[in-house]
């Protein structure tokens, strides 16, 4: 069974907006064992939309439309699909009544053209919309000699997703052969994609029944495994077996074996060790703190810290001796070390992080930093107590300001994680 | 003239990857006066790709392909387009020689199948690739009785964009009627979209020759104006005239009249006033600092600040009296005020910002914050010197943790901007 997804809406034919529903729908269809072969984006003009519907009915078994179900003149999906199927639209009295009731409850008069939303394609089942007024439609029919399933869903993701799950997925599942999917995701930070592929391909290529996808980006590699089997237990067993072999090969480079983010893993590891973290950030300017505090519940293990962008603040908030900044320059190994140790002492955290570097666009400032290149970053991690000590890592990160800052925050999290691994 | 963009590549039919080239290509085509009526995404299978090419040649005047020009068996765009046009592929000896030379220069042997990249569609002009080995192709032909322009571009954006600009755009411009485009963008923060539309629609609807798009999202509204005229001066004059009228209507709600970000505007305004900023952030956890420091050159006007997530840090870094936190609760008007004033004093900045709130997922902690709802945020702005004083704003932000944090940072920036407007 092959599917086509058609997103309708003129705003998705501008340089500003992208169709995103299709990513969700593709994941859902794949879970049902259906591949997506085509995606089409078309405006809200009836002729184009009808043409796109005709083309899709010829080349796909399942055609899913998103958008164009509202009450306005621009909402033409119902008409286009009826025309492509060569059937009529009928206004459903029950839907009209329900709409009048909804408006009356809010003491509003229903606009005339709202009734267009009650136009149902001959032979269609109506799909209830829990989060909006436009109902969806589900058509299981025969075109030529081929069975075709056509689904009309509303465009807003908060209406489309619940409607797919409650109304559409069960109908498709009842129609399609039973399949059970299992998924796993392994995540690694800062390992080159080529190295991951060279080391893991000989393993995952042996699992021909598991679909493996490697995604690289933002200083992270993700390995996605998907497997479909007649029972869930069989699918899960295959995916877990492969994941375990990959984990043996890549070892502690894998920070997440069930999809958790690096921030979540670091916070979890701190919690297990009854430890807390604080950070003094210069070139990352709060990015590390912001990433950690984006995780719900982070306040128990991340105390906070300081954004010591101006040199004077390094002294005020992180106890970096003034003469150290003056003599070595703010971007230096000793200053990073002093920042990590100072912020740890000041906050009483078990682990202190200090980050200083040159994010660009210009190289180091005049003085001791003169001539230091864009991308030079020092990250210091300082531990309190018995397992104490401070280590500083010097990095040379390529790319623009945004990339240098992101990779520096990623390195800092990964260095904290590796340090915690040794402190069980 | 109507265009269709076809992105080929099976990875774009997974739930993980999206076609992004089409946004760039749409902007470029619009500038040339061409509307995009269809976008198609198709896998790298020859039959599907040929079918998609045939459909596009029927419904569009200009068809632009991206991807599928590499040397592997999965790169089938050349073959598909030749089949759809009913013409032959010819291996171009000159391209083959150039490829051999390139490999020889690197002392490498060229793999056999690399020569596929030299297969040129009958009647096509070859487009040089400055950043990769796969050349593009440009075909200006007649199908049936209709003139059709077909362009094949490589998939990687760093190859596609320079090739479009250097090789494709000039050819299209020479073919199409001369047009000059002018653009403007106005930006507003925190104003409801419905209000912007109600107030601006009566104005922009009178400018039928200017294409107006309103985009809302992330606590910001953007108004995009595009106008095409025979000369650039005419186009610019129309766009500027409309922008000026909208600026008169919306007044100081518009933070940016040439597209600058809110962070950039705030930093610029601080610079003009020889002022500096520092922030003490609780619920936003460094997000405000991170947004400001993402702007190159921000270090001159943003000194830094403290992420005072743990209560004790509010006292250590922002001089908030311990008993104030204990009695009023960390999420309270007096604590926000003390944070803003404290961080200003400690850092010596001209403006201090204090943000405290409940980002969720849970409501206020036991103690004085018990019962305070998710989304309650206090933002204090404190000014030094002659124009001194501190103001605190209480907000109730709806949505999840991410949204509460983002809107709080947006409100803080907008409040700083409005405060600076009064201090010229």
C-alpha cells in the first residue's frame, strides 16, 4: 500500500511557511506499514486542487489531505475531492444543526457560509473534530478497479493530530494487515558521522528486517531503529538486540539509549549522585543554563550561575582574580579554570562549569587575547570534595557564531557527563 | 508563468527530514515574477520520478528539480526528465574529461559510475557546479505547443544556491519580462494578530500592487510587503509608502522597520543612549541572556548577569534579602523588583532586569508560592541615575513550559525597549 499526502494552502507556497503535518502523518502511516511515495503541496485554487487529487488517485492507494476544510471561500478540499472522484457533495443536516447549537451556546449568530463545513462527499464517513468546527471525512471506495482510501483532515496540527489518532488511525488499522512496530533511538554527542557509520554499518546491515536511519546535526548523531513484526514482542526483541550490539560497539559514546536529550541525561546523572551543578558562561552567554533549565524539574540539580560576559563580572560573580584576566586574557586556560572553581565555591554546587571563548565574528580583543582565533574555547569542569579536581579542555570549533556557541554548550554537557561517569 | 518545484530523495519521505530548498527557490522565483503553484516530493525511484515529471510538465511552465544528480544508482533525475520529455541522454565527453582531471589532481582513481554525472539531456545547457561534482542542466523547449523550462539542480543547499544564482537566475531573467522587486518587513512584539489585521487591513488592501503577508508566531507579528514594478525605484516607493502608513497606524508597537530582531533593536537603543544592561533570570534560566549574546557585538551593551534558579543564588548574585524570598515567595512582585535592582547595582549596569515566574509543569512550590498558577511571571526593570526608578509588570502567560519561558523573555525585551523609548 502506497500513500500520498496532499497539503493544501497557499501560504505553503510562499517562501515563509512549510508544511509540517506531513512529517507527523508519515510517522503514523509508517507505523501502520504504509510507505509515503509522494507529497504534494498545492494552493487553495479549485482547479489545481482537483488536478492534484486526480493525479494522487491514480498513483497512490491512500490519499490524505490536510487543510482546506474551513468555512471560507478558500476552503475547497471537499469540492476538489468530490470532483476528482466524480461524486456529489451533500449538506449534512445533522452537522448543520450541531454547528447552530455550538454558536447558540456562545450566544453568537452562525455566519451563513459556515454551513459549507457540513458538505459531505457522497459515501464518506464523517470524522469528529474534538478541537475545532471543521469535521474530517473518510472515504473507502473503488476507482476504476482499484480500492482507494481518501481522508480529509483539517490543517491546524492541534486539530489534525487528535482527529488522526481518534478517528482515522483505527479505521486504517482495521483495513490494513495487522503489524506491530517497535522503535529505539540511540544518541551520541560530538562523534563524527563517518566514524559512527564505519563502526555501526557492519552491525546494522545484518539486521535487514530493521530499518536503520542515521541522522547527524547540531553536534549530535542519532541512530533510529524501526522494526515491524506480526507481534510487538518479536519487533521489540529485534530492535533491542540490534541496539544492544551497537551499544557494545560504541560504548560510553552513547549518552542516551532510549532517546533522552543530553541535558536530561546530565540532570538525571546528577540526581542519582546527589550532586548539583552551576555554570559561569562567557562566550555561550547563558546558552548552557538555558538548555538545562528548559528541562522540567531541573531546579533540583541545576542551581544556576552567572553570565559573565563583561570581564568585570568574571571577578564579581565567579571570583576570577582581576590580574588573571589582565595577564592571561579572558579567553585562556587559567581564566576558564578560575571561573569553574569560583562559580562552584560561590554557589556551593558539587560541580562548576566555566566556559570562555571567542564566538566571533571578530577574533580576540586587543591585549593578551590579541591573535587568538575565532572558535578557540576553553571549558573547565571543577568537582568539589573527595573526587575533586578541575580539568580544562581546549577546543577549536569551526563555523559561525551560532555554531561555535552551540558546540561549546554541547561539549560542556558532554564533558560533565563523562566526568560523572567516572564518579559513580 | 507558473512553476512547480520537485524535490527528489527518499529521505524526504521519512518522518525525519524535510525539503527546505523549495523555500529558497520560491523566494527566488517570486522575485523573478513567477508564482509557485505546486511542490512535489518524490523518492528516488525512476518510475515515480518520471511520473512526477510528466505531471509537472502538464501543469506548470517552469519545472525545477532539486536532488538526484549524484553518481549513485539512486540518482535518477536525469533519466526521469529525459523519459518524461521523450528525448535521449548523451554522455558529454568534456564533462567526463574534467571529472577525470579533478580526480587525478587529488591522486585518486575515478569510480566508474561517476561518469553518470556527465549524462546530459538532449537539448540541455550544462550548469557549472562551483561546490560539487554534479553539474546542473537547463532545458528551454516546447512540449505539445507549450514552451517549458526545465531546470535540474543538485540537492545540497550549498551547491544548489550558488548554482541558481550564477547559472540559472540570469537565464530565467533573460527569458522572463523584466521586473524589479522591493521588499520591506515590519515587526511587532506581543500585539495580537487579530488586532494587527483589523488595524492594518484597511490600509494594505488599498495597495493592490503590493503583496502583503502577515506572519504570526513566537510572540511576534511580521508584516511582509513585496512589490514588483518595471523599475526598482517605483517598486521601492510603493513599498515604502505603504510601510510608512502602517507605521503611522501602529506607532511604537512596531519595533523594527527594516527587519531587525527585537534583541538587535534593544542593543542598538542601549548603544545610542550609552547605556548597559544586566539581567537576573529565574524562570527563563538564561534564555534572555542567551538571546542577547547571540547578537554579534552585544558585549558592549549587555554586561551579563545571573541565572538565579536556586533561591539562595537570588541572594548571592542579586542581593535579594533572604527574608523577602522567605516571606513573599520567590515568585512575587517584591522579589522581581529586588532582583532587577540588585543585579543593576552589582554589575554597575544602567538597566537591570529581574524575571521570576512559574514556567511549569507544576504550580508554585509549597510555602508563600503555594497556589500561584503556572504562567504567572513578574518582570522588573530598574533604571539607574537621573531617569531612575523600577517598574514591575505582572503577566499571566498561557501554554507549556517552553512557551511561558519564551514569552517571558520576549516581554522582558519589549519592556526594556518601551522604557528606553521614554528615555531619549
